C-alpha cells in the first residue's frame, strides 16, 4: 500500500476535502491551500465543535459543503453570515450537515483528495468513505488505518493512500530511492518526548503539564501525551507495517531528539536514505495534498551554514514499553490494535484527570490487551472493530476505577 499517484499523471489543480479542519493538521492544510492559489479548490470541511473557526474557513475558501459533528444547522449558518458581514463578503449558502456522521458525509463528497486530520478511531468511517468514493486519502488519522487494518487495506487500491504523518511521509519519500524488494528495514525516528532519559521510577511523579511540554511540536492533548508515553511511536510502527508491507521485525525505532531526520529506509546493499528538514508538519501536509508533486516554498529549509549536532539513542523499552507492546498487538492483528488504541485514549483522559499516574497509562493498556480474549477478535467489519473498541474502553475504565494493581504506578494521585 505504498503511496503513489491517482492516475499515474501529474495533476495541476485538485479539489480537496479537509476533515478536522479546525485542528492543527487541518488549519495548516488550509494554510498550504491559501499559499498556492489555483492549485486547489476546497470542496468540503468538517469539524467537531469549533463552529466559529469552521465558519470563517468556509467563507474564506467559498466551500460548498460544511460538516460539523456537535452543532445545529442554524448555529453554523449564523456563524458564517456573521463572519461574512464582518469581512464584507456576500453571505454564503453551502450545504450544512451536522451530527455524528457529518465527517463521513464530507469524506464521501468525491473530492480528488480527502485529508483526514481527525484524531482517534472516530476517523475510521470517514477513511472508508473517502476510499469508497475513489478519492486519494491523505492520511493524518493514523488510528483509522491501525484499528481498521484489513478493512482499510481491502478498500484501498494501490497508491490511494498517501501518508501525512511526518515519519511515514519521510519513508514514502525515501522509498523513491529504491525498489520494495531492496528494502532491508525501516527506521522510524522519535524525539523521545519531554521525558527522554528518565527511568521508570522517575516517571511515576511526572505531571500532565509536563507531559504536554513537547520539545518540538504543538499538538493536541492526546497526541502530545502519546508522544510522551511513546504510544504514538507504537502506533506508527503498526501504521508503517500496514502502509508499506514491511514485517514488524524489520521496523525499528531510534530516538533522535533534534527531529531533523524524520525517518529512514535502509536498503540491502548497506545504504540508507533519509528524509530531513525542520521539525514541522507543513511539508508532509503539502505532499499529502499534491503527491507525487512538490509544491514550491512550503517551508523554510534547514540552514546548513549553522553548526549542528544530531544525536541518536536506542529506545529504553523498560521506561517506555509502549512500542514493544505495539509490536505484539500488530502481530496479533484482528481487533487487537483497536483495543490498544481505545484503551490508551481512556487512560490518557484518566491521567489528565489525575486518576492514574503516568506509567499506569501503558500498564493499563497492557492489561486490557492481555484480557482481550473474547469470542470474536475478527476485524472483518466496522461493527466488529467498533465493538472491540467499546469493550476496551469499558474494561480500561473498570481497571482504572478499581484502583492499583500489582504496580504502585497505577495508584491515583
């Protein structure tokens, strides 16, 4: 499922739909669109609840379809009319869709490219809708591929998915330097997060505020916390396996605090090709929209006239066991990845609510994964995946509510 073109031809103008348009990925995607007039038209936007921002985006880009999960139609239309009046523009009259299926409707609009920037497993149905509509899927919502697994792979034709995660975009770019059969291994880089170098014991007392202090990126609460626990890197290992058909035991993780190298591909002749640049998301997002073309002046390149030192460290599996657990989950397949992801989301919330300590996030996920021995681990339908998702959330909540287990790190604050 390596990234490719839609028709094996270069396209000079594309229609796009942006799911999660008010989040970090979505706002940067619209920034790329604005900086490259004539290259893109925005067909649809979807948002969760930030009505005022999506209304401004809809007016600015003259969008024909606006989808909002948690709002009513009148609220959305009023917000657009208010902003249009302030901006001195005619009041827009796009189609407005609201409710739980709003993002799925937007994903199915038939745009040339659908950028899925939603966070979490709720992005699964929109991912499948975009693929079913024949759109190229620019995938920033890694969870939909991870929990959907075989479902998503079966729905996608070759080259229909273009990765937007910086690590997987780097791999896709590096793979241009060789053939698939020449790849020895993939090397995914990790910043190490805010707690790089700390022992498991030292992690017991870290606070939610410290976990959100990522050294390089400004992201949402779940993604930033996942970076601190290395769950995000575990998810990326599974994602790389599914995207590029490389066995899990040939996908490594290395800590690179500067995050100038976004990931690498090692070939069987001993050479390694890496993609590098500043630790920002603009280039991966732009490539998601324009693949395989590169847009001009998307970001400022690295300054090679400035002395720099880059470090690389092995991952500490004792302090950060999330990647090791993810490999087990990925090898098990079926609904296990959905269980891993769902339990983690519950545990992240519990940590930020001061109900569990930091190491208990992954400890609890591991206990949920171990217990996942129900009668149906199949992932051949969306409902089976979502049933496993719901079970994992419920069981994780029960474990958290029951208090500490064998490890003191599960104690509440």
